[in-house]
């Protein structure tokens, strides 16, 4: 466990040529998953002898295994000796392969595919350097550090212990010269010389200004003063040629460690801010949007500049843009890029919330933001101002308030009646008090609490507008709750969206979230950023292409989408990672908890819903044994018909004490299982829930807790935690779709050996 973890990436061809294109060293010792480790390239603590010894070993291994293409080997190296062990040999592209390619600017996938086709490294031109062949080993005069990003704060009760199971949901990387040790300076002694030293060693303006009162204002003044003193960063190209050839790459980074820019100024560039590190709520969706916007910019004959720091993204591929800045998405760094580039403008609406949050600060700094006016963006982000706008337009919204302190939250919730929600719905004063305390809500500032609308259907309106007029749109219906949208409701949603788009004078993409019950439509929020790629794939129409054209100025024509003429339907389902998150509460709420998604397309909504569930990893029970645990009496009555159908389908029903009496009263056979209580007061004569789970006697859990009963089968209880630990499939909501519709689907009752029909997407 005290050994260093080192990885080597190599490329081999059929002529026995083999190069080491990158070596990396984990900051964390052996035992931490690569995805959760801080990784540095090239290695920093290996001696010259250790480096070449491991390099020789990897080449012996790949030649012995007769590997052609890409291969990476992980080593465990002793900290006080040169003794090492090989942990794993991967003869495929992996997470570290993507990092190695971005760190060195070496087109790894391109070269590996060429060698697999029998072309030797000597005859493959390096498409990045344009001056060498693929046989030329990269030589780095800079350092790359990869840092993982976690979102564990999204999950209650989750363990944050790192180990061999990956917990991070994204990562970022930075390219720069090495940071050296610097002496301590008193704030009173920070003069021009000290400021230059601090910037050369990588300290941001925010870090330097952090100790001063009014740090934000001081940061702006310090930046202006720094520019007056000519303490400015320069733009460098990735140089892996060891000064043997001139550099010709579009792969750039910012540094204070040099004195001359490698690139000139272009006033026609369009800067596209990417998505940054993936996290829950911001992932490959926004990278796809950024790449689509870049393609449109280049189609219109304008140079495209991408700013992003995520090595996992397509937008950081060298050939996707005219200029790629592998840099963080912060105000200071964006301005450092904007100043030498002096572009025509920048777009913040296609990369998700991270660039969107920079919009107002960039505008104040003089950056030309393309698309919707900054005043409108600020109005959408400020809930008070947006609420006032809806009142002016006569658009309804759920009751909400900004409260400061638990007592204020309790008073508001009592006034509008429960349930209320912040990040999770609460049904009583006790639940609200416990949630606010467990979530460590800081009431030094006010927080928003809303009235939850029970049994309401949620709808998303994704649209593209120009000068306040909607060009194209799509309405996404959430499967929860069960039900259908009526034509009158759709028209009402369209009228509301048109009114908001016109009032905000939107130019570009936007998203409106709404809730409706009995044709009563209420707006939750409006986001002036890119829509999901799911709608573009469903309608075979690139919405971002339209949005980019709207923001850049050329005429944009609406592309009619006749819903009655579309024969296919698309269903998107989330992918969760609760089995990796030890102790996490899998109860879903207002905040997003999924770490991925799948989509399926076909002709029947229910069939595609089932296929999406199966694609996301949900497996239909083979032995048909189900445990039912429902606390709420209203939901028990609603679920009665579904349980009767389960019995008709041959399911063996198990139930917890609170549910079994209701089932038996309606003629449904069920075996009662006891729930172990914390105080040991449970009836030990009954079979045990945990015992049945551990013995594999239960395949499906239908668990609908309401949080009001301490003894319910909640995820926080010991019995509730077992299904997650044993990877038993759960249905957390009864309102996904009616069970009678579910079993009416053509694919239900599918048996091994029965073939399903595959169709081309183009036929829909």
C-alpha cells in the first residue's frame, strides 16, 4: 500500500517498432482507483534509473505479448528501492489513455488504428505536430496535472472513503510549468516583484486577493494594475519536439513562465466556452452542444476557439477547433485568453452552468457575449426578478419564499401547507427540521423553499429563439407521474414559452421547466443555456446548429416539426451508480442523482421505456419474487390494481407489515417479512427482510417510502440499505407507468431464444 503507482503508455506496430508516448505518476499511493487519483505527467519523483528501467520493462512485455496498437501498463514501485510489480496490462484504450493523449498532444487513437491496419509508425505522420512521424516520442517541457471531481455532497449518508471502486464523476487537467517553492510574503510587502513571482508560480488573482477586504473589487483593481505593470501571461503551443522542429500545433495553454506569445491576434475568432469537468447535472450533453456550436462557427467561415480543461471531452480534441486552449473556465483565465485573441465575441450558453455563471462578470470586463442580452440572463438567475417577470406576464408559479433560519422555513411551510421542498420534499415540520440540519444548510444567507405540488406531471420545454421569437422547440414529457399530455395543455405550454421568450428577448437556446396538474400549468424555472442533445437525436434536427446561427447573426429559418407526422418516439432513462456509493441514500428528489443516461427509439412509448430500463441495467426478475413496501395509505390504494396484476402474472409477493394487511384485504396473497428496528423491538418470529435479501429470495423491491414513519423500509434503515448493497433492483416510484400498461407491452413475457427486431433509425 506504500508503493508508488506509475503508468506507461506505449504504441507498437507490426514491424516491432515500439515507442513510449507518455508516462504518468499517481499522487496517491497504490490502492486508490485511477479515476479518483491525482495524476501527474510526466512522472516527477522517478529517478533516471527508475524511469528507464520501467520503460525497458514495458517494451519487453508488449513484445513478448506480440501487441500491435496501443497498450498501457501499471506498475507498483517500491518507495525506497527499484523493485517493482506489474499490476495490469491493458491492451485497449482506457481512461489514462485519453489523459496521455491530451497531455502530450499525441493523436493516440488515430495512430493506434493505423498500426492495427498494418501501417508502421515510421510511415504515419503525426497530425498534431505536422513535422514528425508517429515514431517520434513526445518530449514534454511542461507538466500536466489531472484532478478528479467528486459530487458526493449530492448523496446523504454516503461514505467518502476512497479505494479501488471509482467514486468521481469527472475530472479536469491543467498544463503549465512546474510550481516552485516560494518564500512567505506579508501582504504589506506585495510589490511588483513579488506579484510577478506569485503569478509565475501559478497563484490566481482570487487567491492573491483573498485576504483583502472587498476581495472581488480588489481582484479587478489588481488585474488592471498588473496589466499596467505588464505582468501578463503569454500563450504557448504544446511543444513535444524538444526544439528539434518548429512547432505548428493549434494546442495552446497559458503561462507566466515565458516571455513571448506563440500565436498572433485575430479579430474574427468566436470563443466557445466548454463544459469544464463533468459533474452530476453537467456532462457529455453540454460537450456535445459545444462541439456542435464549434462546427457551425467553422461552417460559417469563422475561426473557432475552444476553452476547456476536461481531458474526457471531444471538444478538447485537437482537430475539432481552429484553436484549443486547454485551460480552466474561470473569469481570470478567460480574460487572459480574450485579451490577446480580441475575438469577435464569446458564447456562454452551450457549455452548461459553469460558463453561464461567468456571463455577467465577463460582460462587466468588456467581453462581447453572443446571444441573449446579459440583463435577461441575470433576470433568469435571480429568482426574485424572474418571479416578478412571471407575475407581470400572468404566468403561474408554485408558492415559494426566501427564508433565513429554520423557524422562517417552518413558518412558510405551515402557511402554504406541506409538502414543501428545497432539495428534497418534506411532509412534516419534523422532516423539514431534520433535513435542514442533516443537509447542513447554512442560514447566514437566505435559501429558497417551494411548495411541492403532489401528483403533478413535469414537462421541459427546450427551444431556440431569435430576437424573442421562437424558431424551433420540443416538449419533453417526464414519465413520472403516469398520464398523458392533452393538446390543450401543450398549447398552453407553448403560449407561456412564447411569452417568456419575447419578454426576455431571447436569442439562442433556452429551457423552461414546468409542472402541471389538471391542466393547471406552473413554471418552475427558465435556463438560458443549451438544450439536451436528446431532442436533437429524437427529431434528427440539430438544435444547437440553429442556436449558433441565431447568435452569430445570419438568417435562420424555422424547421417545421409536425408531431403528427413523426412515427417514432424517444425515451431517455437515467443510469445510477448507487452500488458504487457505499451507504448512499438512493431516494430520488429535486436534485439530480444520476451519473449517466441511455435513450431508446421506436414506435411505442411503453416498449421504448422498457428497452431504456433494460439498457440502463434494470433486469426483469426471472423467478418473479417481489417485496412490496409502501407506507402511504393513498399510494397503497392506487397500487392495489397493479399488485393484483403481479399476482396474475405469477409473482410471489412479499410485503412488510405496513403493506401486507392492505394486500390481504384486497385478496392478494403476500408473505409478511419483518423489518429490524433500531431498538430491537421487532417481532423476531417473522422471517427477516435482510435474511431474504442475502439468500437471494427477493429479486425486485417496490419501495415507496414517504419519510413519515421511522419504521418504514427507508434507504437509511439497515433493512433499506441491504438492497443497494446486494444490487437488488428497485422501483422507487409507483407512478412511472401503470402496471397494466407495462405488461401489455409486446416485449413483456420475452423468453430466452426469442429474437427482437432491429430497425435502422432512418426508417422512423
